[in-house]
C-alpha cells in the first residue's frame, strides 16, 4: 500500500469541499441533519483554523484559545474558510512531522504535527463527501490507499483506542473481519463493550478493539472507499457484502449506530 500524500489530500479535498458549498442553498446536511450548509462550511473552517493554530503556535492548552467569531453570510464564511485552510496547509507544510504538538488522544505517539496532518486529511475527505451530498452532486471517488489509511485510523484511533479510565470487555464469539476487496487489506475486530465512570458520567458503549489473531465469526467486504465511508456512517458507492454470524453483524451495527461527525 502506498502512503497517501496527506498535504495534497488536504489541499484537494478542501478545494472540492469549497466548490460544492459555494453556490449551494442553505439546506440540511443529509449526513449531519442538525447542520445546514452554512454550518458545515463554518465547521470545517473552524476545525482547520483550530489545528492550524495548534501547529503554528505550538499551543499546549487549547481550552484557552480564543476562537474566531463566526462570520455572517456565505461570502464572509467562504473567506474565513479560505484563510483557515491556507494557514493550515502552510503550517503543516513547514512543520516537521515529528515535532510534538497537542492532541486529544491519550496515545503519546500521536502527539505530533504528522498525526495532525493525517487527521486533517481524513477530516477534509469526509466533509467533502458531506458537502457533495448536501449540494446534491455526484460524490467524487475516494482513492483506495487513502481510504485504507482512513480505515486504519478509524480502527486504531477513532474507535479502537485504549484509555486508562475505560475497561473493555470482549463479547465471546463476536469477531468481525473487514475485507477491502481492492486494496488487499483486512482488519479483524473483537467486539464488546467499554465501561467507565469519568467526571461523574457513566459510560457503557458498544465498541471494538483490533484483534488480528482472533477467530472471525462474520465478514463485511467491499472496496476500501466504501468501508471507510460506511465506518463514518456515510453513503457508500456500492453494496457491502455481509456474511457469517448475524448476531456479530448486528453487534457491529450497534457500534456504528451513534456515528461520527
């Protein structure tokens, strides 16, 4: 598998995102129904501003950051997005990937400009899909290598990460294998539940952990792009093939039911 060019991905996907929304009426976003077109545009503008600032200013306490005020009107929001996206790309281009930077994950190996670069490439990709769906235009293809890396990130970071305050309890005979039919990649996931009590909040959620040596009880197959989109609860281009134990497949659906934005 070829390592994606994440900086080029941010540039290209951000441009597609902008183009899709520039003339789109302000309407609900199908994949994020609580948002409108302008909300989606401002969301990615603020996200790219935030991470560009984290990298360029080496911010160690992001809670103290003074976020920009949301502009009024489409043209002003587009201008804010252009500024934020340009600044993000420039600082990621100029900052060595191994330089330490703040990151929300407890995994210290991801506290780097390089991981922020990767994370923002996938952020731009998923919201570009949202933008094209909102504009009711054809959804552009997703590169297979980029999508496979996106699955890696979802499996290892977005869902399957460990946390010192969280207990993961595997469910016996609930192991699903994701198979990318166009990328020669497989991901084996042990399904179960994670529980925790954090700041007075009780957590009891369906989740999974990577388990490459576990005995598989169900399989979900499709292109890397479709698997990546499905994991993010976005519409796929083609159908995914589901086989094996139905309870395992239902348990995987439960993990993804809440979704990610």
